[in-house]
């Protein structure tokens, strides 16, 4: 039961983008740490700005 | 053994579904239980998803699980991200399900519950869900390219431009009609107006919280916002009883329309994080929550539907909108059965998140089935009302008369029982001064929902439930309005950028103000006309929107059919060709009637001529004389706009047919723009957190 609730909570966080920054850090560590002159990861605030702006560039709401 | 049980299970589902469909189709009694509709819908969806969708995925599209998706190949951690399929499903559904599937079925209920229900089920299963799935698939195979780009790459420049223009115009009409629905819900209702107004500062507060106070804490901010929204519904009741505050929020349609136009402009110019993005979070949470609540309430309560299966208005004399059952039920219900707008979501945003091609069936086909189910619930909420009450709320004053007594007499003459006292009692139960002539679907849906929620969770809170439902619809109508205006602005800036580089820059302030003004003026004009039109405006705008939306769907199906033929799958081209032919039939015949019909309630020219004749003969009442010239001009404009839609549609179709004939004749055609196969590196059990 507790595990189910935990899973549901993870899902809600994921779907709403609440954990987008953590996902980004994971992605950054995985793909960009290998190179020496890799840019440092963005701060939470900077990332959220970019993420939100790119989300609202195209058509993402319908009738 | 296991296989036998499965077969038996599916046979049982098929039988149950057939039984339920036959039950609702053949019932001619007084009323029928809503559970029949739910059962029929669930069985039809299950069968279609298990067999038809699976067959399309395996045989027609030939989905390849081992192929890397754009999200995997182009992963950048931001817009291209391989994402858990349930999360993509959530995003996709939140994007496609707007107010459309709630409004369309409510309006179409004037024909009775049966025609709309059958079209929602059949249209979704054979048309809408297929369109969404194949568009998602083709876009995934093309790095998430948009519908317009795919049309250009696969059919040619003509198809591409047509899709672009179609998208822009549909946006303008859609926003106008949605704005009108909100205005009709807020007209002389201080409670509704103050609650809707309160959503603006609440959204801004949430925006600032997410951006600056606790950056990126989306859930915290949303929970605070939702609580504030619920409080604002209660607060609206207090405002309604307050002498001075009440008058601040008690307005005619026109000032409210100006307010919405101003608001739309502000929302398009202000940064997204301040208003648009936080409002979208709130509306998504409200939407999902309320739809779930409605489903639970319907299952617990199993209400009876009081609307007849088929009403006499199938002959074209309906009070909400004129026009016969064919083709107008198919135009009125677009979202919920087949909606071209979805093709814009299925190409673009969603394919960039898709981790594996095998999820296309669930997200594309399944997502549309869920939206179709929302439409079925809207149909139930509209038809649980007594038909007399339903028509009293939805019939415009221009049809039934301004005075309650006249309206009631007119509705009684159609054979639907309702009394003035009954309507007064209902209005005071709902905390409103009147419920007459609130055309547009939102108020009658709110009354339906309030009575369902009221009987499931307590009757004494009816007024709260009603205004909660109004707030819930208004908040995501306004989200569509904001987002649509913004997208229109981007499209216009993109276009102007071809002539002047500076104007094409999305952050160049003069360009932002210029293009936002043009877009807002576009829908603002139609909204204004809709509000001053004594026939309610919905009568004109909703069919126009339906035609535009179905036209876009036809363009998407054209692109898909063209690609299928070019891939050497002529024998499967009927999968998209069949809904395409149906859409072309209904849009063309609806457009023909809207333009050429001699019935003044259907034909644009007929209405314009009729009004011009009355104006020159001096038989119009004085309040109509002032607005008559504008209405006449608008009827002409609508007629030409409809003509334009049909011409665009046929140009794309002929272009697609030309392409197919060339291909089949062995002549050179535009090459398929599919990205070459690359094996997926994500193993079977890739992280599905």
C-alpha cells in the first residue's frame, strides 16, 4: 500500500514537472560529465526558466 | 486454456457492448439509465482498442519497438526527453482535452441523446482516435515535425500553407466562441463573475511563487492555487449577497466581452510565467479532478436521462442552432468524436517525449478514447436535466423571447413541460437571478453537474456546486484563450518575419504588441458580434468552429493517406481514407447549407437578406435596428469564410489525390521524409521510474 502511494506520488511529481530539475541533473551527470570543459549544470532557478519558456513555445493546448 | 479464457472474456465484452448499444438505440420509454451509456462506451472502446488499434499498429503502421525514437536520438534533457509512457499519456491527455468535448455534446443534445452518443462512439473509434494515432506515429518517424511541416514535406507547398492558414483561422474562431461561452455564463451573475475574476490574481500569485519564491516547486504552488480557487468559489457567494460589491460584478454581456478582450491581450503580452503557465497548472488539476469526480458521481448515482432518444428538432428547427441532424450533429460534436486540433498536439509536443514506438497506440488511440469518454459524460450531464429545463437554459432570447412567460409558453408548445416557478426555483437553488437564455452549454452543463454532485454529495450545496462547475469551465476556457492567442501571435510573427526580419523576433516589443493586437482584434470581433447577436451568437460561431476543426482533421487525414499510399500501403489506405471521405462529406454539405440554405436560421446569406429586407421595411424592433447593419455584414463575412474553408480543404484533397495518382502511375513524387532506422539503445527494461 505504502509502495503504491509512493509510486503514485512519484508519478504525480513527474507528470506535473515537479521533479523536472532532478531529472535534468540526472541527464546532465550522465551525458555531460564525460567531457572536461563541460558547462556546469544550471541552477534550479535558471533551469526552471528555460524549461517553462520552452514548454510554451508551440501549440500545447487544444479545444 | 489461458487463451480460451481470454477469448471468452472478449466475446463477453462484445456481447455486453452490443446489448448496451442496442438498449440505448432501441429504448423509446420515458427515460433510460445513464449506466447504459457508460457500459456501451466502455465496451466499444475496449473492443476497438484491443482489436482495431492493435491491428493498425501492427499491420498498417508496422510499429517497430527496436527503433530509436526522436526523444532517444535527440535527447537534450529539455524538450526531447524519453519519458515514462504514463507521464506522456498524462501530458498528451491534458493537452488535447479542453472545453470542446464538454460544450459540443451539450449543444447537440437538442437532437436527443442518441444521435450525439452514436457519433461520439463511432466517430472516436473509427475516426478521431485513428487520426491522433497515425499523426503521432508519422510525426515520431519525422523527428516530431508539425502537421504543417509534414504536409509541406509530403504533399507539397500547397498542402503545407493550407494547414498553416487553417490552424490560424480555427484558432481565431475557437477563441471567439469560447469567450462567448464564458460571457454567457457570467452575464448578470455577480457570483460567477467575481469567482472567474479571482482566478486571475490567484494564477499570478502561483506564477510568482513558482518563479521566484520557490523556483520549480510546481506541486506546492499548484496546491496553494487550487485551495485558493475553491475559497474563491465560496467568496463569490459572499460577494453575491453583499449590496455594494454585488453591483461591481453585475454586468451586461458587452462590458464582460470587452473585459475578456482586454484580458486576452494582457495574457498574450505578459510573460508566460506570470499568468499563462500557472493558470495552466491550475486548470489541468481542476480539469482532471472534476472529470474524475463526475465519473465517480455518475457511477454511484446512476442517474436517469430525461431527454428523449431523438427529439423533433432533427428536422432542423432546433432552438439552440438551426439545421438538420445531417450534417449538423457531426459538425457540432467535433472534439470528443474527431478533432483536427489534436493533430497539432500529436505532431510536435508529444512525439518528442515518446520513449518507444510501441506506446503510440496507448497514447494516441487511448488518449482520444478517454477524451471521447469525457464527451459521453457531458452528454449524460446535459440529458439528466428535464428537457424543458435544458431548453429554457439554452434557447437564446431571439428564439423564445426575452420574457420568462413567453419563453416557457414557447418551450411548452414544443411538448416539453416546464414552468416559470420551476425555473425560478432552480435559479435560486443555483444562486442565480435567472437561468434563461444562457446559451453556450456551460451553464446547463453546470446545472447538470451540480444536480449530479448535489445528489451524490449533499443537496444543500447546490449553489456552490453550480459555481464550482462554472469556475472549472471558465478557468480552462481562459487557458485555451490565453494559449491560443499566444500561438496565433507566434504564427503571425513567423509569417511577418518573411517580410521584415525584425518583426519575426518573438521578443521584439513593437512586434509583440502589433501581432497580439491583430490576433486579439480577430477573435475580439467575432466575440463582439456574438454578444450583440440576439440569437446568441453560438448559433453562428459554433458551426463555423466545427467546420474549421473538421477541415483541419481532414487535412491531417489527407497527409496520413498520402503517406500510406506513398509507402506502398494502398491496400490499407482506407483506414485513414474512410474517415477522410466522411469528413469531406459532412464539412462540404454543412458548408453548402450554411452558405446557400434558404432557411434564415441556417444560411448566412439568407439571414443577411432577411434582415436587410426587414430593416428597409422598418419591421425590426428598435433595439435590433442599431445592430442590424453590423449583423448583416457579419453574416456575409461568415459566408465567405466558410467558402474559404471549403476551398482550402478541396485544394489539399485534390493535391493529395494528384500525388497518389502520380505515385501509382510510377511517376516521381516528393520522397518520404521519414528518418532512417536507428536501433534503440534503451533496453527492454529501461528506467521507468
